[in-house]
C-alpha cells in the first residue's frame, strides 16, 4: 500500500489483540483495567474499546468530557491541581475523583459530595523508572501525599488511594513496588473501598510475564479482599498497534554525515523520541550508533531528520539495505501510543493524517489536517 502523505495507521487486528489480552487479565485477576487518555485518546476507535472495557481515566476537563461524551461513561479523574473555574464540570464528568494533595482535598471535597467517589493520590517514595522526566516518585515530586502526612484516621469521604509508580514496566516491578505501597499505606486500607495502581503496566509487550501479573493481583485480593483494584495503563492498549508512515523529501550531507529529511518531524510528531529519549524502530533498517558510522556499508547509512526548523529535530542513524530515494517511504514502527496525543503544530508543519486499517484490509481515513487546524489553534 503506497501512501503519498504522512499518516499514522492504527491496525484493528492488533488493537483487538491487545484489548482481548487486557480483558482476559481483568477477568482472571478480578480487577478493573481502564484506558488512560494521556497515552491514547483516538475517540473514533472507542466503539471497539467499549466491547472490552467499561471506563477510562482522565487528567483534565477536556479528557473528562471526552470520557463522558465520546466513550459514554464517566471518567476516573486525577489532576495535579483542580481549579475553581473547572471543578464543577469535572465533577459532572467523573465517577471517581482523586486529589493530589490534602490541601486540594480540603478546598473541593465538599463540592464533590456524593457525586463521585473521592480518592487521594499517595506517594510510596519508590519507583524504578529510570528517566527522571517520567519518574513520578523522584525526590521533590509534585505528585501525591507521603505516609507521614496522613492522619491516622482518614476523612470519612475518602474512599480510595491512587498510586502511580511505573512506566512501561514489567510485572516484577509491580511486585517490588507493592512491597513499598503496603509497607507505607496498608494500615489505611481497612478504611478504603478501592486502590488504583495507576499506569505503566505494559502487559501487552511480548516479554511481559502476564501469568505473574495475574498471580500478583490475586495475592493482593487475598490480602485485602474488600478492595476494588484498578489499573489504568495507557501504552499497553495501543502498544505495537501501528506505524507512522513518512516519506523522504530530500537528502543532504555535511561533514560526511548524510541526512534523509522526511515529511514528518520528531519534535512535532514523535516527541517521546527526543524526550525519553529512545531510537524508534524503522522498518527495513538497523539502528547504528553514531560512534560506529564507518563500516558495514556506510553508503546506506542515514540520519533521519524532521522537517521543522528546530536544529535538534533529528535522530541518530540507521543503516538501510539500499540507497534512499526522494519520495520513498520510511516507516516508523509502534507510533500510536503517546504520539497521537502529544503531537503539535509547531512551525505549521503539516500534521500526519490518522487512519485505521480494518480487518478487511480497508484503510479508513479517520482525520486529515489542514491549514485551518493550524490557524484555529491561534484563535
């Protein structure tokens, strides 16, 4: 399938594969697993999601409205800080509402009343997330309340704890993290109805130990049978569900380094590659460390450069098995989670279309972007 313009393509078959696995884990472990919009919010796919899950999680008014108005169910909402001008609408759109601090709880809990189940985010002061940008428990974090700040008896309307410590983590990480969560907070569990273990549980990754996850969650149930356990992964739902298709628009060279300039941008369309950072998989190419650019067949080694004016809008180098040509497709694998929600229109760069490859082989264009989309962001 040759495509003339850049496009994200989500593949229905792969999406359903992930959804089925997640639904099976939820059933076998007797937990609730919900979709975190911060990683994936392509609402035209929600009818498929509704076949497998019942709820979503939001971190803003817009996400809470998306949950209610497009997914069709109130959100499990957490925000680092609610505001006076949004709190009423957020409450209206939420089934669960978690406060990040005791001061936020004091400010708004009476307005929530019995319209949503109130929770408090807690910080176990333990996380194995290596990249500080993504570590919610790093020293000085703005997320959650530590155990030493909690009263022995919680306010009567706090029904749950929310704890987020992971990022694309395995079941073994959850097992070790639970030790700290229970050591710090289990004395309050008898006062609660639910425990939300947050996101970052990458159960759809090939090497993830799914049976171990199920056993961990079953053990948690045995220790605290009254607690409703919630997980809210984002990446796991859309993991390996489709690529970003780009095209070579020019090839330039400087100091012996050849760069294939593409019709997409890393800073605009693949920001996690620069933020994490990580080198994405490119179909038909092998990543090459920049310190080893000599070798195998240097004629086919290219940096990949975005088409924005940001100097750093490029990634290191890949080796192809042929000489790249202008107009040729360069396909970035696994570019659905986080990319489609974090893209921007910096520099007015043309935004890739959004498409869905259905099981019958039909590619449906869900959305194409235009100058008006860029212009309207400036209104």
